[in-house]
């Protein structure tokens, strides 16, 4: 089988204001291409993200989840199972997709930072189902304190969020922790350097094209996108 470029998806956080992560994924693009991988960006508007955040069981949240699933399916059809780096609300979209679609969604690696996923998320189950290899699962802890404090308050009010990016995920007995202290700079260029020097090697992007690989529980191709789904996907090269 002819080798093809693997894909790395980027899923940003809630884009309501300019902050330290502004354009971080764009800055990471050149490093991904240099690693002979394909950068793929999933984007959504600030208003749709806010509506989904504040009403996690409402129509806007369901629509955003469907759009992410469609983008994932298109990326997988073009490049095989992708890796993903997700920030803030993007981390929730990734975790939700894994839980809601255990037979359709898998990643060759996952990096989360500024995550607002609840600390007791069942990563052990996702690993056991073959949705992500344990050796390529990483959660950066300690970056962007105040938005995660806000997520923690929402969680206490009954929302399905938590400060995993601040406190880490709960350690599962018998398994290595997926939590890592973030030691890079917090601006967009610092995140891009960290992506190049830490995240890409961790995810196994060595600069060599990879043959199509499918985890054992995900050998069947994912279903074709539904015609009425509206994907928000940008393939940059």
C-alpha cells in the first residue's frame, strides 16, 4: 500500500476574545508540514461555541458536535486515522465524540491543553476500546488558569465540565498518568515551539509518511458523511 501523509487535526477553544492562544494553530502549521504531516483545522464561530458551552444539551451543542464528527470523517477518509491537538472547548468536543461514537471515532494520538473535560473522564475505556493508544495520550496541566477556574464553577453548577487542564485527569490504578506539566511559553509562538519540540515527537510524527493504520477495534471504514451535515474543515496544503 502506498504511504500517505498522516493528518493532525487542530481544534481550538472558544474564540470570543483575543487571548494568549490567538492563532496558535496557525503558528503550528509550518512545523506540522515540516514533519511531513497534514495540518487540518476544525473551526467554529464564537457565538455557536458560546451557545454550545452554555447549553450543552441544546440544539447548538448538538449541531457543533455533528459538524465536528463530519469534519473528522472527512479527514479520516482523506488521510486515515488522524491525531488531534485540542484546546479548551475543543478538548470537550474530542472527548464527547469518543464517548458518543465509540465505533466510529478513533485517533492515533491525542494532546489536550487548557482542557475543560471533567477529571474523571473514562480514558481507560477509550484505550481499551482501541480509540487511542495509551502511549500517545497526553494532557497538559497548568496552562491558562482563570478560564479553567470558570469551567470548574460551571461543573459545580451541574454542567458537564471540569478543570482537567488545571488539576489533571484522575489517575487510574495500574496505568501511567496522562498528565504532564506544561513548561512552554503561553503565547501563540511559544505554543508553536512547544508543538514542534514536544507534541509532534510525542504523537509520533517523525517526518516519514506512514502507511494507513487502524486500531484493532476500528478496522471498518467510518460511515459516509450525511448529506445535511455542515462541515467546517480547512485542509491547508
